[in-house]
C-alpha cells in the first residue's frame, strides 16, 4: 500500500486528478489502471481523467501524461494544460507563468500556457495550442494520408451523418447540427467514436452555429463519455468551422460547463482562453 498525494482541478466542469511526480512516487505504477481505479464517480475520487506531471527538463517546463477513465492515454488535453499551468504557478513557484508562460509537453503536442487575469478578477489560462492537422494520416482516419477529412458522409446506425475531423494532438470528429441540445449524445457519440474510419477511435463533438462568432458544442470524449467541456474539442470545432468558412475568429464556444474563447490566426495557430480551478487536494492509499 502506498500513499499518493493529489490535487483535484477542473476547467468548466471537465475535471482531472493531478499527480506531481516530484511529490509522490508514481514510477512503477500502471497509470492506466490508476486512472480506471480513481476516476470512478461515487466509488473513488471521480474525474474525467488523471494527469501526471513531471517538472523540469531541457525541452519543457512540465512533461505531462494524461489518462482517460478507461485506462487509455490521451496525446493532448486542453483542460489539463490549463490546470497544469495554474498548478505550476500556485504550487511550484513558476513565476514565469504570468509573463512568458510555461512550456508543457505531452507525447503528441507541446504548448505554451500563460496565466492571465480577466476584468472581473477571474484567473484564466491562455494556451497556444499549435495547429490543427487536417490530413487523414495525422488524425488518423482511413484513406489517403495527405487528404483532408472534411464533410465526409459516414453511415451510423442506419443514417448518414456528415463528419469532419482533425487532430489537435488527439483525434476529433465534428458534426454540425441545428440543435446540439437535442442530439442523442449517448447513442451517436460512442458509435462515431468507435467507427472503423477512425482506427484509434476519436473524440466526438456536435456543433451548433449560433452566429459567426459563437458556437454551441456538446462532447463525447474518447475513453470518457459525455463531458461538460473539452479544450481540444473546442479548438478542433473552431478550426474546422473556420476552414469551412462558417465562423470568423475569435469564437466563443458554449459548452454545458461554460465558455471557452478560441482564436485561429492566419497561419492556423490556435489560442485557447479559459478557466482552470482547484477543487481540493488530499492523499489516497493505493495498492498497485
């Protein structure tokens, strides 16, 4: 039995259990199994995933691994990026988080995150997310690797849906709809997530265009299920909508947990702005 300290944080209701490798001995633990054990709501701490942080390094200030409740590893996570930046500033003394920003690396994406204060004194985190990758080979999706996956018909449970997809360090499928509130999320979400066209599965987002500067999004996360928000998903939705000429950035993305602001510049670089809030900290006795 070992004692593991943690911090619980969320971004617009998308919640994560953060482990700092410098404060607790996570080496040797099956992190996928740890996520399975701890993310179960009502039976454990409960979360949409765990994030394991390693501080310092030549190529990044923080190296991060994120695991979903089903034990799979996510290559990127917008919410966890924001939470890690605020944790580094408030718990580890990273003063540069408010100026030049902190460099955060995962297995699939490196980002720069900076703490900013809003006019109403909320603590927000701005993350330079890099570019959305549209090629099928990058997502990945079945088909010619250099071909974009935009507005493609996919047969789902006896109906045909028009789906677009990108990678933002992890795969995202977007379906534009007239009313995101009435989408049968728990039926269509897993069906698209596990569709054969996506060999590594995909996150799924149903996107309603409110105006050219506002989207409404509901999310089914790969390996998690319904979530109240998704940072990489909001980034993917705006990147696709912008590429298809449906919006003018920056865009306010409404999700059940709140609003993210997403901008895409002329070079395709994505910037995300949103909250990251601590919930509580503690320790758990865990038998590996």
